């Protein structure tokens, strides 16, 4: 067979006939020059037979079988070893694509760039365009009901934002062949954030990202998926108290109505200032739209697709995103209170759980939070310290040495 332009890698395990909508969505692509590598992770049901039968109808589909890995990272790596395309796209076995998905991604790789990469390009050839491209998506529940959809703010990519947000599920992403190998490939993380880990390493290597304001992917949301079981093992410490009881009292004080409102206000101010600062650098750019037109209907006043976003425009987007937030909900409902070992000072620590994959990544997230969420973190620490001062013993902010021990 001639070499395809795009290799699609789809890891699967015991999906049986439920994989058929995923396969059909690839075959329905308006961009025809692809191969689909379905990598079966030691499936023990009839998944392999179903994929083999589908491949008999369309030779662009190939089944690759591996011994049971139990994790998608090594399974995707096996697919990469067999991929022949100049572009690599990913598709999870419970997601589907709209017919123009591959056409949109290939166009973005050829013509679009966020302009924020350093140009190292991690193994890609020279020329215009992007190294990594991602589209928007719609998420649906197990019953097919739409649960959420990406918006413009979700597609304003920046390396600093990439540090604190996973951004793109694999089914939304394509990249130039050779990129992953240059940064160490897919790594097997037990926290389920291996995609974010890879995108972050690509950004660190200077890969140029492009986003497209077109929702070309349908993602399965909820149910017993890895997406709903991500452990959050790393925390940002907010306060140190003499015991669990005093720490619990401090958390209650933090969630009191007056304190919660003040924290929400400071969080809003931090978020707007952060995005305005990024926009002022000229590195935040409007996403492309399918066909490289404007960023979307009725958005002409905000600038052309691919152009820098102004501070005023990004302020509007952030305000729109924060508008639906429930003003009665307590801030940080998932704060963790934990004992600190005696050799680390004893007492109890209040921590904010972080989304991150490694200790090194956690420290990078903490640094961004300290810089970009100074108002809300400072206010929270002062409120906790005040609550702690009503009891005897050590209370207040963690010192630098305390943070390092964490």
C-alpha cells in the first residue's frame, strides 16, 4: 500500500462491537489519505475479530495486537512504531470524530501556529505551520446527552497555561511524526495524565501549537473511565496548624459566606489579570477556524483567526467564563487536611489538590500559582492565619522549608 499522509492510533481493550462507531467515524472522514492502527491491549473478548472484520472491508484499517499492558501509553508507543504517516493523530476507543476532523487538523498543521513556540520544533522539518494541532470538542454522557463543550477561552493556548491545565484530550490532537520520539515518547504515569505530560514536554521543547475553533470531536464523558479516576497526590500548601481540629476550624472559617465571597472576588481579579498579562505579550492568539477564516461568526471585532488577542478581548472571555459560576458554592471544596509527620514539624497541613503528573510538574504548578494567584492565595492564607490565631500553638503560612519538605 502507498504511504499514507496521516496515521491514526487507537488503543483499545475489550471494546467489542462498541468500537464500531469509532471505526466508522474514521472511515467517514472527508480527508481520505489515512491509515488506522487499532492497537489491541491483549483484549480477551471479540474486539480483535470485530476490528479484523472491519479491516477486511477497508484495508486502511490495521489491527496490531500486544500483550496486556494495562495502560494506554505503551500501547500508543507500539502504534507509533508501525505508523507510516507524516502526521500522527490519536483516537480513544470510546470517542468519535465528525467527518471533517482530519481535514481540519491537517490544514492547521500546514497553515496555523500559535506563535509561542521557540522554534526548536523537536524533530519536525522546517517551514511554516504548526507542530501540534488540536480542535474543540463536545462531551456527552453515557446516555448521549451533551454535558459540556469547548469555548474560545479553552482554545487560547499559551505555554504557561499549559503548565496548569491539561487542555487537550488525545482524540483532539494531531502532530508531526517524530515529535514524540524527540522528547522521550509517551510515559506511563499511574495518575492518568500521560497526555498532558506529553503536551507539556513538547511545549518545553519549543513545539508550535495551533488550535481550531471547530468542535470536531465527540468525547465520552463520565462513567467508569480513566478520566473520572485521576488521583491528585500533590498539593499546594496553604497553612500549617498545631492539630487536625484547629485546621478543620480554619477551613470552616475560610468557607464562611463572607470569606467565600471575598475569595471569589480575588480569584476573578487574579484570573483577569493573568490573561491580560499574557495577552499583552502578543503570545495569546485567536484559534483558527476550519478553512482558516475568522475566529467565528460575529467575532470580527475581536480579530482575525491566528492574530494576537487583545487584553480587552480576553477580559471579556474570562468574564463570560466566570459568569455562570455558582456564587453560593464554597471556594476550593476539595481542600485536604492531613497530618504532618513529627520529623517534618508535626501538626496538620491544609493543602489545595493539584492536577499534575509528577513531583517536578507539581512544583512548576505551585510556582505559577504563587505568581498568578497571589491575591486569592494571600487572602486565603490570611484568613486561615486569623482562624488559627484563635487557638494556641503554631499556625499560619508554611515557610519555604515546610514547602520543600512537602
